[in-house]
C-alpha cells in the first residue's frame, strides 16, 4: 500500500477517540509551536537531544519547511470534536540518494496509544514511495521507547555509537505478503537484490 502524504488517515485510539494523520504543510509554524509546548522536558530532550524549553527558530524552520520530497512531515491531530490539537509529529529529511533521516515525537499524555507507530509506518511508506529504502534515526542511550518501536516497524541494519548517541540505520519491516511478492519477483528476475529489504 502506498501512502500519499496529501491524503488524511484516521486512527481509532483505545477508548474510541480519533486521531487524524495528515501531511504538514510548509509554514505551519503554529501547529509545531503548540505541539512543542505540550512536550514535557524529558520528551523534548529525548527527541531533540537538548534540554531546551524554547523552540529555536532554526529548529522550527527545519521542521516546517517541507517540500514533499526532500523534507516532509506528518502530523497527528485530535479529531475536530476534540479541538484538532496536534499530538504527534513525524518528519523525514533526505540525507542522500538512498537514505532518509526519521524523527518522531508524541505529546506526553498521548504516548503509548499507537500514535507513534502509526506515524512511523506512514512516514516509512511515504519515504519509500519517494525512492528511499534505508532510514537513519538517532537515539540517546536512555530512550526506552525507540527500540520497541523499531522492532515493530523496521529491521536494523547497523548501529554506530558516538558520545552516548546511537545512529541506527534500518529498513522498513515488510509484511509476510510483501516478502512473498518480493520472492516471486526476484525468482522471475524482476527485483534486483539492492531493491529488496534486508
């Protein structure tokens, strides 16, 4: 399934609440500012690797200047009856021809409800549609949420450690159906080994 970031997806949370996932439009500064204000100090530190309490303009520009190819982002918002507030943000920044860096954050009170996983799956699919098959993320040594999320959505290719930060390279985890289809294509000569997930 290809996920077009211009389309909106709907996620049903435990308890029946709804979250809409949609593409962040270039210049939607207020959405990111409000979400940043909802992040607790530890969440900010784990996502941005700094104990900042103020969203620097340079970081805001990095997150909101999207072009739908080299830089794009998805935002998770509460359904309209619950104010439409942003509760999560996932972003992709292309590093080179085949790799893209993934960043993800969910507001503290909305964590552990599947929002991060839903954003991650859709981000990886959107990046693959654009031709990126390897992904990079950076993890602080004490981030308890990232590794379980990676086990759900990706297969780790390598981990490099520097000054307490791990650079994790991974590929999107394929469903059993996708893996079977890739094996059929490979057997018929229609799938090169460098196109196949590891």
